[in-house]
C-alpha cells in the first residue's frame, strides 16, 4: 500500500512524499529506502524526516548538559543523535550491554565516550520505544525524559519531567491546523511531518530515507526560517515531592 501510494504520487508529479509514523522504520522498509532502491527513477522525493528530528533533539537537550543516558530501541535517529552528542563532548551512557555494543559498532573507528551505567546519575534521558517502568524508576529525581520515538512513553514518575515527542509549533501563517497527533497540543506538528513540508518548500532534489540523512544544521535553520518554532522544555518544581 505504501509503495503504491509513492508510485501514484510520482505519476501525479507530486514533489514530496512524507512517510507517516507507522510507515517508516528499519524492519518494514529500511526507513523508506526499500522503495527508492526498487524504483531508482522516482521523481517524487521520499522523506522520513530523521535529520529534523535529530536537530530538534539536539536543541532540546538543556545547555550545559555533559551526560546523557540513551535507552530504548536503537534506531537511525538514535545513532545520529549519539554521534552528534559525542562530537559535542557529551558523555553517553546506556543501561544495557546490547545497546552499548550497537552504538559502539556504529562509530567504527571514531572515538566515543560511551559507558554502561550502573549508578544512573544522569538527569537527561533520551528515550525510545521499549523503555520500561522499572527503568524509569531508576532515574534520579528531577530527570528530564526526552523521547526520540514517534510515540510518547507512559509516564510513571511525578517527580520527573517529560518532554513531548519530537514536534514543533506551526507558524501563524498556517491556517486550519488542529493537533497533528492526539497527544500533541493544538497547532503542534510532528517533526517527521514538518520535515516533508520544509523539503517541499525548499525544493530539495534528493531523498531523505534509508540510511542517509540531510545536513542537520541546514535542515534546522531552514525549518526555523519557515516559521516553525521549538517547544519549551518542561520544568517542574519538585520540592514538594
């Protein structure tokens, strides 16, 4: 069905197809790259939005953060955010050895400041699918959970803060915008969807799918120039807990 929709869009001379939240991932279609490899002459550009998600996450992590714990399914976005944080000198921590091995392997010969944590002192957590209640309970009081997943984690901690899934506020020039997903506020759009809009507005003539990504800084600045704005990072007064 997804493949046929892409081919139909190509026949109609549509510029961009933005993959929906349930229509991308490594298992079903190699982050959309399967369709491009099957149809190398596609004129329509297939966009999964990963570069904007990574850019948004980098700009969501509080300034001055020196340690980040990554927990959840290791995806294309997780690899990219880990690489970018490592370049910024941020120490990365994981809970599980299998996550550690995957991330370590992805860096090839690059040096990486990556540890398997036993103390759980990190107060900024990047979380994906698969985060459990037991794992959340190990976080110190005041921890900020920042999802890199398409769907939000269940909230088990009242003494911690939870940011929304990667999303931005739509510009005021966009009319008739309600909520993009039922867990997002009014006029807030998923970053994966915004990426397709920006791709079309900029007229970029390449796919963003499979294991490729656009220049993160270029995508971020273009998105801001088109009026999309990041959401405030949640803070909570925790003294009464």
